[in-house]
């Protein structure tokens, strides 16, 4: 089974992100807008329970933190992904590295760039047009993140929550 660890932003930010995703992201129907903390990985149901225990401990010692988005950016030329850039914070990087260390994965495919995808799998021309029209858009949003989620992938390709972890002491 495939698992992943994400932060879901507030409904307010999800609505803004979805206004773009429904046009530019073929994964729109499979998962809500999110910030990936741990990319998809294969695991058994048994090892997922073990991961959940480790994630619970990480969440307990992590305080809620601020998430800010200010602009739209792109990963081109690496790939044609357009995203809301999330301002990097020490708390976010620490959470990401602890999760990846606990789940024994130091060899991630890409460096951690906090973001919320709004468009992907675009042709070069589509990417150029869409990014050209969006890149000057100001996305001035700030919210407090107080939880993250372990997800698993269903047979139809969509993702659902396996367990939610609240930050700080309960």
C-alpha cells in the first residue's frame, strides 16, 4: 500500500488553491490541496501502525507554527509544476527532516521546497502560458498549522487519511 505524510491547509486556502487546480492539476480529484512532508512510499499495514506511533511522538514535541504563502512559483526546468510558494520556516524544516529520518528515508528525490501544487503535468507551452499569467499574482495568506496527516492511497488512486496528528501536547 502507498502512504504519504502531508499538511492540509485551511479551507480558505484550499478553496483558493482549488480554483487553479481544477483547471491545471490532473490530480485535483484524487487529493485535496496539501503540503507534502513525506512523499508517497510503499508500506504494509503493520508498518503503517509503527509509523503512526513514531509520527505521534514527533507531533507531541512539535508546537503549532505559522504557514505563509506570498507568491506563485515554478519548478521549471526540472518539471512543469506551478505552485504556491510556502515561506520556509525552521519549524517546517525540522518537522520535515524528523519525519523523513524516523521513516528511514534520507534519500528523497528532490530537496525539500515547501509548496502547495496548483498545476502539474503541463506541456511546455501550457506551463509557459499559465505561469506567465499567474507569476505576478500575490498570494498573501497566513495561518497556523496545528496538525499533519498520514495518508494512504485507495485502489482508485485517491488518497484518504489514515491518521491525524495534532501538534503539541494534547
